[in-house]
C-alpha cells in the first residue's frame, strides 16, 4: 500500500536493481495506491498497526499459518464493524499547523492614501 510519492512506483526498482532482478521483485508485489486524500492513508496505517498488534505480534514460522491468522483476524475485524474515532479536529489542525492555513486579514473601513 503506497501513497502517491513520485518514487513509489515500479520504475524505482529498475533504478536500484538490474532489469531481470527488478522484474522478479515486481512479479512478487501488487501495488495498491491510497486515494490522494490523506485521511485514507491514516486509516490504512491505523488498520495495519492494529493488525500488527493483534495478529502479527509473535514469530510465525510458516506462510500458511500467517495467511490463516490474518484471514481469521480480518473476518473478526470486519464483523466487528469498527470505526475510527477521529480526535484531531480541524480546530486542532489550525492551531498545530497554523503555518499551513491561510490567515484571513481583518480589513478596516479606513481608506489608505
């Protein structure tokens, strides 16, 4: 799962590996790009964190075991119909990221000469 950073594409593999090795790696991956809206990336990161804590927090010796655990976790997680409780509000963002938000200038009724 990738964001839209310009280096997050298959061409990057060819910059670091010989063509046959790059293609061999690319044959093993499936790229999924998150929507450009940043909150989708946050949700994906949250879910991956939960997966790691609840399912992948121990050594797993076989891929088949891992696949079964992840499938069971996913079924349970989807059945629970969890929601993300966003606690960082727009007002919080305006305070913390004030340099990124435009400032509305107050205008006087005075005329300038």
